[in-house]
């Protein structure tokens, strides 16, 4: 694991992943891309990790997008991975929930990384945006289709075509951001949200999330089939039996994740 991305377990079943280039506003270079890809793979194979929180180091930026210095030096090809796409993350297959804890500006690729997460907690001073068109570029890391899914269509199209920034308060008003908090409450709120997820059976959460992530991509008939597969997989787990048993016995369930 590169020092450009740090990982640690910060609570029961919760992993924290930090993009660790604060002097570069956590811009994505080759080390970040490799580090994030490895962080995803580590989280996926760790049975004790049920939820992941992703944030940026420092107090200025979650992620400023691509490292333009690396690009200018001919390193554009290193800013992604074959499996994960930009930052080794935006297209990386993941079964576990990821929460973006946005601690500052999340612009260009930074917005696209946040959109690739499942939930967003942001500080009041945070800002988002896809300014690529201002530089003659196209946002190619998922933002052009994930933003219209997350915002009203006309608002998303305006933001895409103008390249304008939009603050976290506006994003919260449109439902892009799940929780809007003062800076000192960012990690406590992200942890609170993660803990609420961890109260539930982890495999049931992952199977449910796997269906929900495809809601915009498949027909109702296809989604019924996907839902059926998810239900059958979940029904084969120990936790599937534990939930009803705990309810009958009037106690909290003891999830084992298998």
C-alpha cells in the first residue's frame, strides 16, 4: 500500500480510507490510483469490514481531481487502473457500502469519486463541480451520467455545460448529499451513518445494495431476476436464520456475516 492512500479500521466493521496528498489537495496521481485500487480489494476480501468511509487528508480538499502536474509530465495514463478506471476507483467493482466524507473541495475527478460512492457526508464549506469543459475536456470518469442520476436533469445539465461549482448546501438540498455538517462533525457523522448500516445483516445489506445500484441500468424484468438471485443468495446464509430467531427471542441479532 502506498503512503498516498492510508487505510485503518476505525470502528467495529468500519474501515477508513484516506487520500493522503494534502499538499496537492489530494489530487490523483499514479500512487493514489494504485492505492485506492488496493484499498478496495483489501476491503472486499476482509470479512470484518462491512462499511468503508473515504475521505481526504487535511482541511482544504477531499480531492481536486487529476494531478495536472503528473498529466503535464506525461503521466496521464497512470491516473487510473485497467480494472478500476480513474483513481483506481470510479469503475472498480465493489460489494460493500462506501461513504464519501467530503472535507473540502471535491472538483472534477473529485466529484466523480464522490459520486462513485454510495452515500455522501459533507461539511458546509464543501463544493462540487465538473469544470472540465472550461479546460476543453470531457469528464470521463462517470460524472456525466452519475450527476444527472443524482440531481434533477435540468440542474445537472446546466452544471455539466457551464462547468460551474455548486456548494454543499445546494447539493444537500437536491439530495446529492446525505448529511451536511460542521467541519468538526464530519467524521462523527460519517461514523454514525456507518454504524447504522452495521446494525443490519452485512450480507443482506450487500445483496440489497447490489440490486439498488443497478436500478437505473436494467429493465423491471431484469431487476426482478437480479432481486431473485440476491434473495436466494441471502437465504443461504446463517444471518438469514438469525434475524427471525432474534426477533422471536426479543433480543438484538448477532450477525456473523456468513
